[in-house]
């Protein structure tokens, strides 16, 4: 560090000359010969009206001799014009043309090459001791006095950034000299819009500023009060002032000065582009980054995005690598930083600019814009179903949720944290924020008296994205990654891609509820699958395998079903009218729901007391027993008086008539007979009629005499009992079957 400051101090007295290749010499604007001739700087003629010579060197000397307020009063457009003329004056050829008439004899001795990009005038200054002609020395000193004074130690800055400075009109002169600090600040504010070569120069300089707040003089001045008020324990130059101020901003941004907040946002943008600009993160995580090789895949790049480092460290932690506690704290702070302000994510800025302008304009503070976009990602944006977010914006939001890993810790999201804190304090006391424990608790409280509308809204918006990638639920990922590799062909090297993520959960669901042979999930994975399905059954938006297959049907058949759980009931009620893909998805879910009643949010909510009093079955051990129990007890006074429970039972009974597989006990008892004898039957009513008819025919024709035929058609006692129960259900007038044969079959049974 001592050598660095020595280097700066040595060259701070010198000038930076940038000879820019002719292809990028000037901006598209037609720069006139003299500042005095520029329409953008008419005020200069007034300020410097006493000049005899109006050449640029004389005008620049005039501006530098002014008191500070006069120079600051120049418009930004004029400041940029002055910057352009200063840069042009200091180009190698112009310096040579200005000095050569009076310095020709001395230049023969010093051997400075005019073709040496960015170093010609520096060479002249380094050889001042060899220049003896008085007029030459005086002219060189005059030129030095108006030159850019503070970036001679960044030799490529002007060479690589001139195009961007001109394009963004970032040329500035500050209140004390023609220092480039304001030019740098302007470029930093536009970091997402500058070209690669210039970006690398800006980020390199930004890293150096991170070591000492004084090197970012604008931030140092505008954050001085906040520094002394909240972070006085850290001195300028410690490399810790930025981190302290950002922490204060996370805790309560309203307590910081407005200008200070603007500068901190600028620094955050830089950190998002290059994690090494954050000295706090680099200091705390340096060893962990080395240990898990976070920079190895991108070693050729000079800058590494913050998101890349966060994803790498998060994936390492999920796969069992122990991360230093201080590093974990820094990771958390930077995840929260990204969730607080969409402007730190260039993908969202660029991919969602239309949506932000149309739906979310002017609400950027505290993560509100991000949740506004998430709100419009969901199909329900009012009283109708309508997708309003473009696919590229959706992908940008998916990436943000993945990068911040908000599914792992609810506190990362300021909107969710504010909305759900009251519920967490009461209903989730004693739980830690990490490992998705609070998230899981909040999901379990959906539909209960604990939950509030604001918390539910924010929670669903986040879970919509978490539900689409099984890696974003840490408990699920930890317990099921082995089974995902074994049964779902998951490649450990695959880290990205929505198709990969979307395929995993449906695959695990199939092996959890409809296992084939010995292909069974580990017990801990099965528990997590059941937890996830139970929590997400409350909302179709949290079941991408259904929501994506049923978009059209939800829009045409269920537009008025906006309450919790109503959409699934609507799809089930309209099963015969659904498109084929949607019908298959709904059938599959309903078949599992019949086996595990905890996937039915209405039954779970409204019939819990009845289940507790009459069914005596643990929901974890449910194999269709609870639904059978509820149906048997449907007409007792305790159930009939509970109208919501009674209606929920009847709804499921009606739905179960549409397909025999929707009655789990009946399916288990009669499935083989239904497949062999009734392959033409579609609804459960038709299957019951078919099986009953087969049984009747066997009896009428004295099937006992036909041994071979009896072996093929005889129904098992268990299936006969289930047929009897189904017919009794019809006889109780739930839905009268259209077959007169049932009456005969019932007596025969």
C-alpha cells in the first residue's frame, strides 16, 4: 500500500496524455476549434471576457483561475465540452504542434516519441531537467497546469474510455481542478452501459477506491456526516467504511443523507459487476473462494460478477462444504443488497424496462419494484387471468431469486421480511432464518388465522420461483439430490437451465407416490417430497407442472376462481373439458390427493376436527383411509353441521366418479380387474357398472362349471366389497348411476 501511494504522489503532479487511435479520436459531435466558439459554453465568454487571446489554453487557464462557485455553475453540457477540448489539446500530435515551435532544439535531446500512446507528454515532463529554453519550459508548465491531473497513474483510462465518455456526455471539471473524479463518477453511474475495455479500467480504479474512501472524493464529502455518525470506529483508508455505511443502509436507509445513498447505490452497482470492489466480501471469503475454486471456470476474465461468486459459494455450502462464519455473513449482506434494489441487476434493468415503466414506475426502494414485477408474473393481476411479463423478464427474475437464494433465508428479502415479521414472531418462534426453516413454517401457516394478506402475497411471489427449481429449497435439495441423480438422470455438472429444474420435481413425485418395483425414494427424501407437495397444494401457481399445462384452461374456465384452492377445484370439476395435457396433469394430482388427503387444502382446513374425532388416522400414514372415513361419517350431525367440511367431502365424491383411480381404496382393490375386463370404461361409474355386470354374468351362467373362465373373471373379495361400497354411495343419492343392472348386482353381491 505504501508503494501504491508513493506511485500516486509521484505521478499526481504529472499530466495524462492519451493519444487515441484515429478511429476513436472524436465523438460524433462536431467539436469546434475553440471553446469560445461552442454554443454549449456561451457563459464562458462572459466569465472570461477580459482575455486577449481566446485559444483553448488561455480559456482553460481562465477557468482554472476562477473561484470555485463560478466553475461549478457551468452547465454539465458545457463541462463536457470543456472536457472534450482539454482532451483534444492533450493529444500527442496537438501537444507536439503546440510545443515544437519553441522547444524544437530541446526535443532533439530528450528523445520522446510522439507515437507513444498516452506517454508522450509524460516523457516530456520526466525530462524537464534537460529542457533549458525558458519559453519552452513556461509553455510546458502552462499546459501542465490545465491538464487532467489525477489519473496519470491509470495510463489506459482515457485511451479506453474516451468513446464512452463522449457517448454518455460524462466529461466533467470539478470545483478545484480539471480532475477526472467526476468523469469517473459519471461512468460508474453508467457502468451497465459502457464497453468492455472501459469497464475494466473503471472497475480496476473502483477496486483501488474501495481501499480508501478518500479516493472516492464525492462519496467521502457527501457521506462525511454519516461516516462520523455511524461508522466513526473505522478510519478512512481502513477499507471498512464502505461496508459499514452499506450495513447502515440495509438496516434503515432513511437515516442516511440522500446524496450519500446515491453514492452507495453507485458503489453497489460496481460491486454487482465485480465482486472484488467489495473489500468486505473479498476479505471475509478469500480463502473459501480459493477452497471451492469459484474463479476457476472464469479464470481468463479479469472481473467476476458478484452473482457468480454468490452462486458458487451457495452451491458449495449446499453440497456440504463448510464456509467461514464471517464469509456467510458477507454472503447474506450481499444477497440482501441485490434483493433491495433492482437497479443492481443489469439483466432486470435491461430485460424488464418495459414492465417497470408500465407497471412499477417510481417504487424502487426496498425491493418493491422486484415484488411488483413478481406480482405481474403471476397470472392473477386483478380480477382476470393475464400474463403480462415477457419471457426475458421472467428469466431475469428467476436468475435473481437463484443468485440471492431467497428460498433459503427469508430475511434476504426486505419486502417479505417486513410483511411476515409479525407472523414469524408469533407462529415461528425459536426457528432460525437459514435452511428455509422460516420459509417452511410460513408455508404451513397459509390458510390459518396466523397468516395475513400482505405476508401471503409476498410469500407466494417468492415461492412461485422457488417451486420451479428444486435446488432452491435447501431441505428438499439436500435430502433428494441422491435420488434425483439415481432416478431422474440429474447430472452433477448441470447448474443452469429451466428445463433441467422443471423436470426434477415431477420425476421425484412419480417415484414418491407411484413407485415401480424397487425404485423407491429414500425415507428422508420421501418426507421432504410430501412436505413440499402439501405446502404447495394450496395454490396452482406453486405447482408448475399443473400451472404450465393448464394455462389456457385456467384462463377460459376458471377466471372467477381467485380464492385459495379454488382453481384446483375448478379444474377438477371441469375435468372432461380440459385440454389433454392439462387433463393428464390434473388426473395425476387428483389420484395422489385421493391417497393423501393432506394435499386437499379444503379437507385439511375444514374437516380437521372431524378427522381428529372420528378417523384416528395419522396423516403421515394415510393411504386413502381418511377419505373413506370422512365419506362413511358424512351424514352424522357433527359433519352435516359443518357445512364447509360437508361440501368439501361431497365435492371429492363427485370428482371421484369421473375416474376410478380417484378412489384410492377402490383403485387398489379393483385396478387389475378394471384393466383386464373394462378397458373401454372411462369414468368410475362406467368401471363400477362394468365390473358389476361381469360379476352378474358370471353368477347367472353358473360360472363354477367353467373353471378356466372363472379364473379369468372372478373378482377378489376385496374388490367385491369396494363395489358394494360404491353402489351404496350411489344409492345414497350422491349421483344416481344410469345402469338398472346395479340394483340386481347389489343384491347378488
